C-alpha cells in the first residue's frame, strides 16, 4: 500500500514528465540510425521514471551487449548525454532532500541519476 501511495505521489509530482521526456528522447534516438542502440535503454528508464517504487535496477550479466560493446556504448552515452541528464536528476534530488517527506523521492532520483550515467546493460525488475 505504501508503494502505491509513493508511486502515485511520484507520478503526479513529476514522474509523468520525467517518463515522458525519456520516451520522447528514446523516440528521437530511434529515428536516427546512430542513436538506435540507446533507444530501448531510454525506454526502460522511462518505465522506471513513471513508476519507480517497488522496482530496482540490476545489471544484465548474461545480456550480449553487457560486455565490451555495452561498455563502449555506455562511454559514448556518458560523453554525449549521460552526465548532464544525471546532473539534472542530482539537482532535483538535492532539492527533495530538504524535507523529510522528500527523502524517498530523492533516493529514487539518485537511482535515476546513476542509471542515466550508463544505461546499456541494465534492466528493471520488481522487488520481491
């Protein structure tokens, strides 16, 4: 019940905007041939941005792009997009940490910041 309340508050107070921006970014990446490898990573982040409580980010060790190619893709992502997207999530988290009520939201924004730094080779799963 607490997860549901936190997810509803998250969605209403800005999660819808964050998820929508990740969806649009993924669509723009999908239109370009060069950005295609990052499209599905952006859409995974979008799903997490819409409804993050009760879910966690994990590395996909057995995934084919989690190896050397994934590292290269993450380096390119970090240089051209990841650092400033992560910085925006970090700045939002700092503001959220000011109040006690905002701490759970700030922790999720920190997870999104970490995910924005290197999204390739990660997946989202429900917590048990």
